[in-house]
C-alpha cells in the first residue's frame, strides 16, 4: 500500500505523484476519498461526533449488528435471551472474538468484563463521555452512579456472569433496547489496556485496540487515515474492501469531484452547485446516483446562553430570543427549500423535516410518530410564510421597543471547509434579511474550520442561531429530543431549557418535566408516544427551534454499490458503514439507479420472507 499525503498547501505539488494512484482508486479492494473534518480522538466511548462514530464502526464491533437489509443479526454475541420480566437481557459471546493491536497482533480475547469496564468508564463523570446519557436512560442505577447517589458499580445493571456471558438489567422495560445496544455507547473496552494508556487512549494507532474489521495502519491528523483489514477479525471473510484510505484536505468538498474524475479517489459527495453540470454531461451523469439520506437531521438552534464578543451585542440577543414574537418572525422567515437547494437542486423538498423527530423513526398502529397529536399540523404545513413573518415582526417591534437596539445582531457561524454550507449560510443571510428587512435583523456570518467545529462553536455557545446536527442513538422519540435537554449530550448542545417562555413559576422547565413523564411510561407505547409528541409540540408552538433538513441526500460520484454494506438500527438510514461494502467495476449511474433500487427491494422482500 503506497502512502498518500495530501494537504492543501501541498496539493499542487502532489498532482503528479497522485497520478500513479489512478489504478488503485479503481480497484475493488481499496476505498479512497478525501475529508476535511478531522476527528479529535479515536476514543470511541468518549466522543459521539459523526466522524468519530464512523471510524468506530470500522475499528470496533458491536454485540449485535444489522445486515444490509436492516435485519438484526448476531455480532460479538452469538445468542441472547430476554427474561420474563422484560428488563433482564443475557448475551452469550462468541468464540474467536479478539482484541488486536494496530500491527495485527492478538492482545486478548473479548470477554464479558470488557463490556462492564466500558460502561463503568462511560458512567464515570470525570471522563466526560458524551455517551453517558444514552446509557443512563436505559440501565438500572446507571444515572445514580453517574451522579454519585450510588457509589458501588456492582449495583449498576450490568454484570459479567462469566467470561462469555454478559447480563444487562434495565431500569424499566424498553422496546428498543436490542437495537440500541448496537450503538457505540455500548461497545466493549479492554480495561487493562485502558488502565495502561490512561488519557492517551485513542490518541494514536498504538493507543487503541481493535475488535472490528479494520486496523488503523496510518493515523496522521490533517494528513491521512489508512485502515487495513484486521486478519484476526472473527468475521474477516465478510470484509470485502481490504484498505480504506482517507486523505485530508481542507477544501475536500471543492476538489473532490476533480480528484474523482482523475481516478485518484473512488467516492465523493458532489457539492450542490455542480450537480447541474454533471447531470447535463452524459459521461459524468453515468458516474453519479442519489446519495442516501442518513439518520441525522439538522435544525436551526436558537441560543439562550450566547458566549461571543460584546461587539455583537449578546445582551440584546438574549432579550430578543426570549420574545416569542421575535422567534416566530424568524421561524416563518426561513425559506428552507431555497436553502436546501444547495444540497439537492433537483428535489430539495425531499430533504425537509418539519419536526425535530424525523419521519419513519417510530410509529404506532400504522401511524407515524410525526402525525401524532399536535405534530400533525406541523408535519403537514410548510413553516416558511413571509406574510406571517412580517406580522410577527410588527408585533416584535412593539414588544421589544426600548429593550433592544435594532437591527438585532444575529451571529450565525458556518463551516468554511464545506462548500455547500458556506453557500447555504450566504443564502440564508440574504433570504431572511430580505423577508424581515435589515432595519430589523443583521445576520453576521462567522466562518470556522471543520475540525472541532461542533465542540468549539456549538457546545461553546458562540452563536445566536446556527445549523445544529442531531441523529438519535436509538429508535424512540426520546433519542431525537436529547439535544434539547439539560441533562443530555453536554449539556451544552442546545439550551432551550433556559427559554423563559417554557419555565414554570418554580423556575423549572415545562418541556423537561413533560419529557421525564413520557420517559417513565414504558408499558403503553401509544401513551408514551402521545406524551412525547405533546412535549415536542410545545417546542414548536413556542418556535424554540426551526426544523430544517435531513442529512445526506444530494448526489454521489461513486464506485460503491449503494445497497451493499451493513446498515444500522435505523435501517438504510445507517447505510455506508464500510463493513461489507462492495466496490463496483463501474459506477451505477443515474440511469442504472432505478433498477438497482428495484433489485434491492426485491432482495429485501425475499430476505424478509426467509427470515420469518
């Protein structure tokens, strides 16, 4: 395997040497792409950023998995049972599952204690794992241990009954626990290795152990990541692609299409601005197909605790954002379809979501959750309405008169390394100021690099409004509402619990009270979903965020088979995990894509019959 180094300042000089890699990019056993957002750590049980999770699914294995049709199958556990109490789950680990070092040496067997050690690390508050809330929402005494009310970890609902048997005890019956346990928060960790490495765990290829299909052969931040097939992986015969090469470039989305055309990479998502060009060129059109939607959605977050420079008048923003009329003027002023055309100029409407919880996540009695209760009105109605925006502007001018200086400064950061997001930020600024007037709002765009963007901008509160991504960790409405809760993911992800409009006279957040009540309902799914829908409707009625779009979509120039590879608990929404992916001799192309869809759906139907 040749080493490929590509950084922005060396890009021009590397064109000649990269020309020798053209043949490698077209081989069926090597995946090559470019990226711009660097991971902060390979510690998969600490961070749950998208880039971190993607790497984790290549280097680690889960206790249960999903095949390419989204059907559950054994992973590190070859079998399991659920007790009659519906809270006790016992998993039996397979023989042959091992921990490997980066250079392919077997370190130890994967044992039940590894799952115990992992959970203890996640639930140790000082470790600041962003996975902790996922676990303590499910496991008996997990939250109590995390907060110090329980000091003996033996009282937490996880035990190693022997080397090959791990048992979980839930705090209450949960219909989604088996799918949920496939998530990275529940991945095992070798406690001895972690103790040896301490804070260095996940900082380099040498400071990580591997239970999954790939090993980190090269891990050089802001240069490259190279993963090679793990020779000790229990299911290595299913690892079709032998090498995964990720080349760093700060301008990855801009230069990626040209690299693809030259044969230097074999997979890239096209920036929306060049889709027309590719669609109108028969040769290029034969290289692309619609990119799959992911499980992640974006919403426009309103910040109730701004942490930015005084020159942007954060005190004015705090007053304005706590005014319902002001928020509703923004809610109705955003032309989401025009903004999302930066991703898919042909069918942007398919990407839009009208609630925080996406469609097709959960349903009851054939009714999608987004059609339950007050959510139905939002799901069936477009939020953009220039007339309403103007009406609420008039009301806000009255209610805020003498309390803020107009125009209200609105700090809106964006990822400068992403062409689409840069373009979208400019469109949103021009469009919203066009509807509401620059006498009323002044949207100030602030660029930030991709690496550390979420932590250093969103978590740090350096914004008034911004695109915020979220993908639920499990198949339940609670997973979608997590970013709005003070005890979840951070808690500095979104800060709506600080909004004065939804605080009771005792200073407690009404929304959080409603979520706690809904979470406690585990026996009646219909009632549970209705209560969650009521809580989510409260957020929408008070315009505490603006629903935006599904991640993914657009178009992909790729040699990947779009319907290969294992999926996630959300089905094809979790597609393009690299395990068991297939690289084709030639791209599917736009003309071949409809037939590929039909073939996949027919195969899935046959697999469902065989499964049942």
